[in-house]
C-alpha cells in the first residue's frame, strides 16, 4: 500500500483505537478520584485563608505602627513645646483641676496626675498647680478615712430598703381621701370625749367604741369579716400594750389628774388604731 509516496506495510501500520479506562464504560467516577479532588480543593482553601490572614495581620501591624509613631511625635512635640501651659491652672477645685470626679479612686487620681505632669513637664507653674491639686485631694482622702462622716441619707435608704421594713410597708396602702377624713373625724371625737369626760373607772366606754370603730372601718375597706375581727383585735391589743409602754417608760405624763395615765394611754392607742383602720391592707 502506498501512502503519499511512502511505502508501508498494512501489517505494520494499523489504526488502533486508544485504550479506554475501565470506569468510562460504566460512567461512574471512582471514590478515590473524588477524595483526591476534595483534598485538592481543601488545600486551595487553606492556602487562600492563610494568604488573607497574613495580609490582614500585616495591615494591622502597619496601622498600629503608624498610630504609635503619630502619638509619639505629638507627645514629644507637646513635651518639648515651652509654650504649653496647663489650661486649668487657676481653677480652685482640685478635682476639677485634675479633671476627675470626687468619687475617683486613688489609682485614678495618680493616673491623672502622672498624665498631666508628663504633658506639661516643661512649664513649671503648671507642674506646681497639678502637684498642689494632687496633694490637696490626697490629704482630703486621708482626713475622710480618719474621720468618716455618717451619711444619713444612705442610712435611711438602707433601713427603708431592708426586708423587714419592706414587708411591713407592703401591709399598708393609701385609701381615698373621703375615707381618711371619715376615720380621722371619728377618732378625734373619741379623743375629745376621753379628755373632756374622764371617769373614775377610766375611759372604758370610749375605748370600747374605738375597738368597734376599728373593726367597722377595716371591714368597710377589706369586705372581709374574719380579717376585720382579726386585724381589729390585734391592732387594739398591740396599740394598748405599746401605749402603756410609751407612757410608763418613754413619754412623761402630759395631762394632770388622777386618771392622766389612762387618758394619755387611750389617746396614744387612738392614734395607732386610726392608722390600722385607715391604712392597714
């Protein structure tokens, strides 16, 4: 056979079909190839991440270096400037002079003093003003530590916010103004009758009326007979015990007469019964 002027043997020169991969017939890619491709993609992702992480780190380092250089140059220029004067040099309040609050700690005071001294180190009057304010504050802190003041507002707030006081206060509420006026007039009339018409046996009738009035007013507010009797009886007993203790041990006798103790105790108990019948929840 002759091909383009060249002689060739058909046995030596044959057109052979290239060999096919064994998985090309089935159309399915083996698992090890998938594993190899996924491993290569993971390596590429790791390389890209490392590249971007390194770039960000270099950018942050350069930015911090520039900021540090700018701060150093500004502070060095300020420290070397002989015309830099402390603007609050004539301020009388040492706390305002240093730019701190009166509740500042010793560390904050020392930090403010060091910062201002370093800033105005060239100007001697500024340094003296800063040192003077620092010394005044330190001496004042030392004096307050040696002679502590009693904070009345804080003490009252602590007492009012205690659990016992909160529990007692929660048992009272403010009714309407008409109800307050009604109970006030009732117990004022009982007090006037007790003072104007004292008997040899004492104000027994007025005391009994005060007990009934207390029970009635509590029932009128709470609409519960059981609570009215319990609260009224308890308030009556407690008011008489407390009134007797106050008249005998604390308060000197105010009224004169053979029954002055009983009358004064009755008036004290009327006040406590009025509070109970008007504000007790």
